[in-house]
């Protein structure tokens, strides 16, 4: 297989979720409760704590959604990778997209489902870190999350009610009424991955490197193709965003998968 290889070290980062009750953020979200049985504004100190709780919940769903995009990207579109068609590296698993004549790339619908599954599994733990004296949070209903992949972002809608209670007063938030938007080029990276994978339908042993480089350049990305397991003619394909495209000094976003060949030409 004809390949262009650049020496790049792939860094895997798991973002820790830290919820700070005192963080001041916009409270435009959650402005319309579905139900309320009391007014927290009578006591300014209580109202301040209540606002911090709402801010912490907003931070929580934002961070978990961002983590979903990062983890699913590093695992080639999966939160729960297929056991038989992925390579387990202990901390992550990388799926095969092409395996000696088999085409295994997940569909857009499957990747959206995987993003939602990550949020469903991790939202409760995140909310469990929110602790304010005198307040209780009820989020016992299982979340149901949908994710929509757009060209430059991923939009999450989390269907899960959260009730804040104190001294007999309750305030119910509907998370589903507040979309979470995560800036990401995941969809564009998938376009490149599809091109690389589908190219093997015409030639099972070759990739048009100049074509891939052009697609990556137009999207301000880079593609690295590296020997992963030379005995089995396996290549690791890493698609990453340009470092100058990321904000807040965050590392480049990474999307990766494996292709295995019968031979290398």
C-alpha cells in the first residue's frame, strides 16, 4: 500500500470533570422551569446558591458532552467499540474500518447513537458531584440523549428532568429544553475517513495520498498513516485538527481508526 507517513505522537487525553459551585456563568439556560412550588429569591444568600447550582448543572452537561465528542473521536466513532472488530489498548479501543475486504466503518446514525450513550452513562455521575448544603437534587429518571452531527459542531439534546429542592420548595429543570452545542469538526473528519475506507472498494491495497492530503488541507486538518502491526499489514489512520484551530490551548481533536490489508504494495 502506498502511504505517506509523518512522525506524529498521538496523545490520548481524558478530560477530568470538575464542577465548581462558585463559577459564574450565564443563566439564560433553564430560565423556564416546568414546575415550581416555591420562590428561592426571598433570601439573597439562598438565591445565590440556587443560581450556582443551576450554573453547575449547565457546566456539567457541557463538559460531559465535550467529553463524549473527545472519547468517541479517539475511538473512531464509538463509545462502546465492537469487541471482535477493534484493537484494545487498555485505555481506549481503536476500531477497524477496513479489514482485508470487509468494510466496517460505522454509519453517521451509529456514531450519533454512541455519542448519546456516553452522555447517558456519565451525566448522573457528573450531577452527583454537585453538592450544596441545604439543597437536594433529584435526577432519578434515566437520561435519553440525542446527538446531531453538523459540519462544524455536534448538538446534544438531553431528555432528563432535574429537581432542586430546599425546605419544601422545589424547582424542576428540563434539560431537554436546553441544547448543548460542542464545536467540533467530527463530521468533516468522518468525510475523510469515508473517502479512505471507500477507496478500497476500487483498489484494496492502495490509497490516493494526494487526494487525502487535499481533503485534509481544505479542512485545515492533517492525516497521518502509520504502521500499527506490520506482521498483519495494519495501518493506524489518525485525522487531527490543526493546533491553531483549537481554542483555550486545548490539544488538537483526534479521530482514529485501523485498516488491515492482506498485503502491502
